[in-house]
C-alpha cells in the first residue's frame, strides 16, 4: 500500500484529482497550509479547460479568454504570500469588447461609464444611453447584493439570500424574480441590439437569456469592473499556479488516470490508478465535473454524490477554433462579437439540441490589446455556442462553413483557413473531460434556483471535497478559484485529531510505509 507523505506543518497529506484552475488553486493553497500535496492529472499539462494548442505563431488559447474580477485572483496570490505582478503581466483592456451587426452598425463598450454613455448615445440615441445607465446601476446593485451571500459563501442558503432581500427590499425588485434575463432586457432597452448584446452574457455560464433568471444581469458588472489579458495567453495563469504549488512542495503526476476513489467507513482514504496502484492520503479534492462521480466514473462508492448532475440539464458546449492566420476585414479589438440578425432562433435551436446555421460568434484576437501592434500572422480563438451531447457533431466542412461563411458576411476572412486540428467540438470536449457530456460549464444555469443546486465543496463522503467550475459557485476562472478557496477552507475547518498524524521523512512525491517510491504514471483521470 502506498501513501502520500505527511506535510511538514500539518502532518497531513492531500491528493488533488485534476489540474484545472480549481485543482491548481486548491493544490497551491493546501501546500501553503503545510499539507503534502500530490496532484494527479490525466493530461500531460496543467490547466484543464484553460488549455492551448500549438500554431505557427505560437501557443493559442483554446479555453477561457476573459479575465475579470481581478480581486479574486489577487486574493489567491495574497493567500500564498505572493503578488500577481511578480509572476504575471496583466494588461487592462479599457475597450472591453467590440460588437458588430450585419446591418453595419458597430459598438465598442468600455470599462468607463462615461465612455459607454457617449458611445451608446452615438450608437442608438440619448434615450438608449439613459436606459443603459439604469441597467448598469441595476447590474451593479445586484452584483454587490449577491456577491457575499452567494459567490463568497461556501454553502449559500436560501434563508441568507431571503434575509438579504428583506433587509434591502429594492434588491427584490431589481432582481425581477419572475422574469428571465431576456424579459428584463426587453423591458430595459428599446433598441433590440442592446438587448441582444447584454443577453449574450448568459452564455458566459452556459445558458440562454430566455431561460436564465434576470438576476444574471449582474454579469455585466463583472465585466464593467475591468477586463484583463494575460501577456503570453491565459494559459500562463495555469503554469504560474503550478509553479507556486511546486515551490511549496506539491508534486504533479501527469498522464495519471484515477480509476477509482477509495473510501472506508464513509470517508475517503485515497485513489486507485488505472494501473492498479493504490495511493492513500488524509484528504482528497476532486477537480473534475461532479457528474463523473454521480455516473460512477470514479467507482460505485462515489455514485451517490452530486445526484442532481444526472437529472438536471447540462449547460451549453461550443465549437471552438484556435489557429494562427492573417486576417482581412474589419478592425478587430482583443475581444469581438459578431451578432446574427436575431438571437432567439439560435437559442431555440440550441434548446432543441440543434445548431443554427448562422450563429453569433465570439473572436479573441490574442495578439491585440497590448502595447505593440499585432504581427502579420495573428493568433485567434473563435467560439460558437453548441448544445451538449447527445447532439451529434456536424462534419468538419459544415462546421467550417457555419463559422467562416458567417464571418465573411461581415467582410472578415482568414488566410490560411483553419484545418480540422484547429477545431474542438462537443464530442472532443467529452473526450477531454469524461462524463461532462461535452458541456463546458457543468449543469444548466437555467431557473431562479439554479445557483443553489450546484454541488458544494463538501461531499457526503468525509474528507472528499469538490473544486472547479462544475461545483459552487459555478463556471468561469474567478468562480473556479473561489471554489478552491471554499474547498480548502472546509478542509481546514473539518481537520480534527482523527486525521492521521504520523510524519514521514520529507514532503512531496509518493511514499510507501517504509521507503519512498513513485508509481509510474498511467492514463488519465477526470479533471
């Protein structure tokens, strides 16, 4: 039997299954708290969905592209005794995003309320600017009302949120509890383009504006508070967290597939790898889609966990292109959105497990938004929403036409045109992240109570905790980092004298009861 060595400060060990952002943040926090941490990752690199692929112009982000809520990132680094600026170069994007419509209209949104009032007045008139101000005030009020009792709370309760609303009756009116986001936007804006633009924020959490609650108007405040790009690409955040965790003694075993989470007497005791190697530890953090536990992908003993993930609908997936090319056409910002003529037919198709032929498309021009002009050959990530499995992927030619013929209507073309290696579809995401059904955001965010129905950090199996975008508080880089904080705080709170306290000679790596030994890496584990 193999077991992780004990941490020098706590006398305790931890296994983190998955090196996504939630797993990396949890590993770094636990290692900093004195645990001996071993991270098991089924892929060959850290990052999970924060991944990149090679291109002729260098690595291209193929996952998250928008970095918001910087204080969440700074709080993580501060908890490790570090400063973000010492490890990463974050470039603020005063121009949050550039938006295009087929009628030729274009709107830039900024992180400055005054600048937005000016551009929206020029775009749609004085009344639209005033409507935008009212909507922005609502989004800000909702964000600050629900940030504490929901996102910052490890286990939010309906009671705490109800009390918040009772203390501030205006919040209940602002959240419009009986309305969808689309309903609220239709009432908020006379110009349908503005309703379409802010409705797109529902897709940030994998939802449809016609089905998510109006409360999610608060997502606009997250962007309005500031958007940053990471010099070198978002993937640099994953590499940095890996480095910080290693500096605190954490060991990373890549290409390691966890076949089973083992438990005894209702508590987790370790894992068994695909090659049969058992690893034992005092606490476990699972950084994968919680649905993998519910469907038995990590063993029958965990199949009672997160049961809601088997019955609730899944959030959206996507067709994601990541490639290098020379663009021709309209001037692009770092973040760009090309809107179809009307939003509802696309979301109706997605709800039916189908693809609209002319989708709204998001483009991240990775090499823009910095101090230097972009090179001749630039790196791009293009995202088109898609339904999760069991919907079938179209042929490559259909996916290609659906994206690039749509962009050609706006006069935007790329040379050379991307090849099949540049495309990841829902089926590809299911292969990368097993049991996710290709969904990129976990279970569906639809319905007013969806925020209470995500799996929480603490599970019914003692000493097994959850972190990542599939757990509370939900999808997105800041939320995954918060989920790790919740998990580690629960671990430290639950720590008792019943945890094994025997020390071994030195932290890091894996050890047998009598002598150090490292198992050979094997296939993969959900992350």
